[in-house]
């Protein structure tokens, strides 16, 4: 059964008019804002009749103008300004006072969002991300190419304005955002739902508005796209319901308007978001993300590359064939799981030192000057080694001489035996179903 949003919005509007005629302005403002939200939903689903759609947009503008006047009246009433009997000078002073307070309020909001601007690049190049070629190409289309080749994006060919990355936990969504911050040349603003929530009534939606204003100002100043990254966006923009509180509803409405509202300038601003549960997003929010990219679990080749990336320059004895063998044993492991597994394997040599009963002396880098070699470095060994002598970790007098053993394939096999993937088949099935309905393969 379809819902007639237009009729519902008109009913809410009538309630607002009734309260305004009864001089109940606070209630009138509330119902006007409710009607605006439902009218916006009606506009979204009105695809058959362009004339009706334009009419609904004009009606929304009329209601917004009326609501703004009521809001201004209520603000003046709270300040205790006299109505009808005040002098011109008193009205001017009141307006000046209100303007000063608005400016202070705006500065306070911007100060709280100052920390969202990433001023130091995270140093995560594209080459540090294994696999996910589709996701990387989409992000390059939105961030890199418009700056380097602006002549390619003219007329109706425009860069993406909203990209949603979704997938199981630990698959690299936030890591991709770090790569965007590293490789992109514009302003990168990273926020979470906590940055946009406030206990003060009305502040949360103002924070959302100021966030987008900062992004637009940075684009106008630098001439390079501004990227707003919102991690775990489902906590901010979950599906709307009748039982949610008014503050949460207003935040979602403000977010919808700022992303793609009537009269808003979205030129040069990309909203990049990540979530583990895309099916929990509000449908209107989901629609505003033009590209919805599935970030899946890594395949065998990507897992093999991840092992090598995470071990870095740590000394090891593994061959290319060993990496592929380990990758084959870690099906259902996410990138984060593999990171933990590698760290666990690298700790095996430390555990060997902790439980060792015998050590021997070998040649190795000088602790004070790695370019030199000294013959007295200490390594744990078996009691049967010809150079072994009994010693425990607590008996070592020169701890700086202890040298870790290289990481071996056996260390990884031990780590795999105790590790478990954090993603199950049910999680993957849900994401595959969502991708089939709304997403794109990454």
C-alpha cells in the first residue's frame, strides 16, 4: 500500500496554521517543520508529474519563510524585547544584540568543528591498500581527477558528490578514507556522529550546517574539492520512525537539506561516508549517495599482499609461496583480522625470549650503531645447541644486546591456530543482498 505523503504533509500544515491563528507560535513552528519534512519526502517520490513537483517545492519555500518569521518572533520574545511600543533605537539595539549573539554562536560552532579538519596528511598512499581497485578508482574519479584535469568535468559531466562505502567490519573503509586524505589536495574534514551531537536544543543541526559551510568556504578559497568524511554514518542517519525524538529527526532533515537541498550550493563538496550496516540507513540519505560501493572481504591475492604490507621491514624467512599458502588458510579474514594475526605472529619471537632457558652469542648489528656488527648479541636457543649456555630473561645483565629471531612460517601457523575471523557468512550474505538491491561492486 502506497503512502500519500502530500496529503499527510497538508494535514500537518493545517495543524500549524491552526496553532498560529490561536497565537500558539511554538506549536505552530513545530508543525510547520514537520510538514516541511513530509513535503520533502513527497518531492523525492514525485517522479511522474514535474508540474506538481515544482508546486510542492514552492509550497515548501512558503512554509520555510513563514517558519523563519515565527522563529524570529519567538527569539525576540525570549529576549524580552517590547512589541509595538519600543522606539527605533531600542529595536536597533535589540537587532544588534541578536546579531552579535548569532555571530558568537557561529564562532562557537566552528571552533568545535576545527578539530575535524585534517591538517597533517596520514601518509597512506594507494599502494598501501591491497585489492579494492573499484573503490580506489571511484575515489580517484571524485577527488584526484577533478583537480588535475578540470577540463574533463564540464557541462553535465560532473564529479561525484556523495560516495558511501559499506561492507563487513575491518575491510578497509576507514583506511580508504585515510588514502583519500593523503592523496587528495583539498580540505579533508573527518567527523563522527559524536562531533555533530549536542545536548543543547538546536545546536546539533547548526553543527551540521556549519560543517557544510566550512567545506564550501574552503572550496571557494582554495579552488580544490572539500571532502567531508563521516565514519559509522548509520549512527547519525538511521531510518526515520514515528518513535524517534524530535532532535534526531531535525538532524537528519538538516543533513538531507545540506547534502542536496533546494538553493544549497553543493559544488566542490564531496561527502564520503562509511558504514557496516547500510540497510539501517534512511532511504533519503541512501539516495543522496550517488555511488554506493561494496568493500568486500579480501580475496586470496589481496590477503597475500596484506601479509607482506603488515610485516613491513621486520626480518622474516618466508617466501612468496609461503605468503600464498597463509592467504589460503585465512578465508573469511578481514584486513583488520590479518593485521592482528601478523602482529601476533611477530610476537612469537618475543614469547620465545620470555620462556627461553638457554641463550647463545651471535654476530649482529651494534645496538648503538646499526651500520656496525658486533659478535656478542644474545639470541635464545635450544639446550642442545653447541654454543648454548643456561640463562633466563631475568638474568640478562645487558638487555640491549638481546636480538629477536626472524619471523618464520611456523610463527604464523601458531597464530592462525589461535585466531578466528571477525566476520561470518551471515554478515556477508546481508551485504551481498544489499548490493544486489542498492549497491555497486567495489
